[in-house]
């Protein structure tokens, strides 16, 4: 229902003063609140809004005077669209097909091609509008490069907080394209606004200056399209939000409080005054504000979720917005802009850009993993082929789009994907993307690592440098001895850094304990650097957090000022404990240390780790040792000793010689043995010291101490 301009503007600003928060439930639309906040923070917004309303009134008068055929019908305005998908490789990283489905829905709804208009109640059958807007995905980016209009960014801003500084991607590429040239739609995982969860929001024209980067639509990923994570129920959310972007309000007015009171206005002449539908309530006989007048609950701008139509009056208001210079909407459909954005109807086929989850994949020998991709700039009209290359995998190559590959040998392997269409080929290689670990543990309790006698990372540890500086060995400081490992964080990192320990055999160990020493200094009081330790019993395929500290809790000394890099003294180390007892009696356990830098410019200082110690109660099956008559002689010896034992049945046998800290010095046997007596010579290559000879046979373990003089 339309009221005059002065009343409409008074209502907008009075709503600003009387804003009430919503309960902690999902709000289908936050546009009213977002608009009020923007007007409050932008003094010129009221002037721009008033100018647009005056333009709209004059435009509407001309339509009414000259007839709709001369002013409204016949001209289809093309709107270039770009989707920005923000994700952390979760379900929010929706497929191209889901976005294509959304584009189908938009063009169906805005051209009155939806068959469900037949369900509109008789009161409104005569004013169902074909808005004559056509939405096309951009085929040229702002630099003129070929695109399919879908951008993907790995970024934690996929959890979006409305009201803060708007997201602008600062990595490779551009996070938003000029809103006078493109309709920008952000797809995110979550939106928080006004203390509650929000499905979507945008701003009406004039809220922000022309070309301001706030001027976009933000929507949850499961409110896009009707396939994939989307649903038919939520699929018209963007139909609704685009209505706002072209200057429509909710039918009950400029608040987000449907079902509360009458008296609101949306500035449209043919939408009856309405109290508004409570979310998801479709009452087709609703008549509260002016009985017996039926209210238009089937309107796309209502919350009934049985929405199927715009009115002719809403069409006029939107077409006024798209022909007004306010916020530059009138540039979207110009011939020059359609050419510049590749939405002029010409055929564009881009060379694809392979894009896949480059997160580390870890698995055990003999395990399989399935690879998928979200290659950019694919065109559904162009034939596409894929060529994957998997060194160390079986098969080593694949032409399938999503192949499953088996890795039988421990190691670290690259993955390469080449994608080809009629425009050309692009390839990408992800170095050391796959880590395959042995199912046999390499270390035993007791275990101690002081980083003195190894080259780090070497063959024992894996390091993943996901930020600018990674875990490295240093002789600058140590909790004991002369070396430790650290991250040079003085210059600031940009993500997380990981090191993974060797695997430990706790199959006969109870009450497992794990400690390490750490030294860390905060850069300032706002630093939030974090250290976490995880454990895994399946070769790193899944991890469970066992330790976490951050900021001042992690710090082992008072804050260091911004002018000196941290090198700890002997008193600035602290011993930490990891909750490792859950891994008692597990045969193959790894630990992962994860450091996350302090974001927001509050970089931390250097962090050091030393003296990893693992202990527990080792249970050796002495009865089994007696059964196989296991013996070492001579013992002590200054030469070699003879290991003797008798098997009563065939079986797999592993014989290891370990030093006092559990390191394997040699493996005498790892394989199948027949029944009978067996002898092995031990010690000819060992230096003086104490050793342990370990014999494992089909799950049983026996241990004998050997002294070399």
C-alpha cells in the first residue's frame, strides 16, 4: 500500500529510533535493520533516499499517465551477476550447479514464468507482474578476464558478522566487483546480525554512496537454489533480497516485525495494507488491517514462504530503481556495461582454472581416498575433460572427474589436476598433498626427544608450512641441551603451521603420559597466538584435540614489546602436559602440534618447543617369554649375544633392538617364521650401553635386556 513520501520517510527514521532486537532464532531477512544502521552511520544517506523516492514518485506518475505499455512493458533490463563463495572447504562451498539453479529460479520469478502463479488467490490474479528483469552471470571480470561469474575464496569470513567492516578479499583476485557494474552476491556459512542468526540481507539503493563495497547481497549457502544444500522451501530467498536491492520493502513496511500491527507502508499502491505473515505461516484468507480486504501473503516480499508473485506496483518501483542514478543501478543494463561484463549475449568460453581442496590428506598404507574439485570458470555448455596424476597412487592417473585412489606405500605425494575444454587447458600441482603412513609404529615407550641428535624434520617428523614461517630446528635456545624447534613469528605469519610426530606403539602400555616444554612471549596484550596438540590412532585421517592454550595463558613470560624478537632464557620455559592416557594400549598413535598466528595485526612473538617425553606402564607378557624359551647369552657381553627362542606354531614375528629411550637400532626380523628353534646374533654393531631386545609374535610381546660392555 502506498502513502505519501513524507510519511514514508518519517516511518523509516522513527523505525531507526525504535529498533528492537529479534530473539535468538534465524531471521529470514535482516535488510531493514541493516538499512537503518547504514542510514544512522551515513549522514548523506537520507538525502539520497529522499531523491530516489521523489524520482520513484515521478516515474510512477508517468507510468500511470502514459500507460504501462509505453513505460514499463517491452524493455527487459539485463543485470550482470557475480557470486562470491566464501568457504573453509565445508558444505558452504556450494557447487556451480547449485548457483546455476538459483539463476534459473531468479529468471523464472522475475519474468513470471513460474507455474505456481496459478495458485494466486483471485484478488491478486490481475496484478501478477512480469518484472522484465533478466539476470546473467558475468563472463568478464573487472579486468576483462574471462569468468563464469562464480568466484571462490578460502576464508574464515565465511562466518559473517553483519555490521562490521564489510568483507573485501585481500588475497589473489578481488573480493567484490563494482556494484554499479555487477550485482554482487556473497555466499557464506553463517550470518550474525542483531544478536541472532540471519538467513540473508542487503541494503536498499541510496543507503551507501555509489560504488561503496557494502552494496551487495549476503546469503547463507543453504538459501541458494533448490538443489545441493539448498531446498525448494528456501529457494526464493534471493528473489526476496534482490527485491530489496531494487528498492522494495516488506509489505507491512520498514520494520522487520510482521504480525505485530497495521499501519506500515511499502510505498507501493497496489499492495494492500497488511499486518504481515509470521515466518512460514501461509494464511491465504488473512484480512486483519482492512477487512474484508485480503492481504497479499503470496508476495515475494512477505515471510509466508508461499510466495509466488510481485505486483504491478512493485514492478514499477523496481524499474524506477534500475533507471535511477542512485547507487548507479542505471549503469547495470547499459550496452557498454553489458559488453564490459560479458553479459551482452555473446558466447564466452573460458579456459578452466583447476581448484581443489589443498588441505593435507593423511591415510594409512593400503587406504583409499576420493578427490574432488571446484574448478573455476567451467562452462556447462563446453565439453570438459579431466586428467589427474597421482605419484605413488593406484591408479597413477585418472580421467574421472572424482577418482578414488589407493596408496599402498608410505610416503608424501604430489597431486596434479589438468582440466581441458574447448578454450584450452590449465593445470595445477599441489606439492606433498597426500601423506601415507605405515600401520607399524616406529617408536616405543619410553620415548624422549630433545632435538639434539636428529635433523629436524628429517625422516622422523613431518612439517607443513602453511604460513610464511614454519617449525624449524634452532640452536638459539633450548630447555635442555643445545637445540629446540621454533617458529620465527616476529614478522607475523598468515595461517597455521603444523608438525607431526613419529608414530608410537602403546599396545602394551597403560597410563600413557606425554609432556613437552614450551617458551612463548606475547607481542602485546591483544595477541591471541594459539598452540594445540592433537592425537590420532588412524594414521592422521582423523584427529582429536588433547591440548590447547592461547594468548596470555600460553605465554611463559611477560609481554615483549614490539621492538625485540623473543629468545627465551632458561627460566622462561614451562613444562606442559598432554591428555594422552586415552591412547593406552593403542598400537599406532601420532601427535600433531598446530600453531595458529594472532590475526588482526596483533602478531605474537617467537614460540619454542623442546623435550617431548612419553612414558607409561609397559606391560610385557613374561608368560609368553617363558613359553617360547626366549634367552640372550652371553649377557653382558663385549661382543655379540645369541638370541634363541622356539615357536610352537607358524606366525608373524618382529624382532627389534632398541636403545634406552625406545629408538629402534635395528630390526632383525619382520616376517613369517615356521615352528621350531630360531637363533639370531645381536650386538656386533652396537656400542657399549644398555639395549632391549623386543620380540612380537601374533600380538604377544616379550622383552629382554641386553648389556654391551
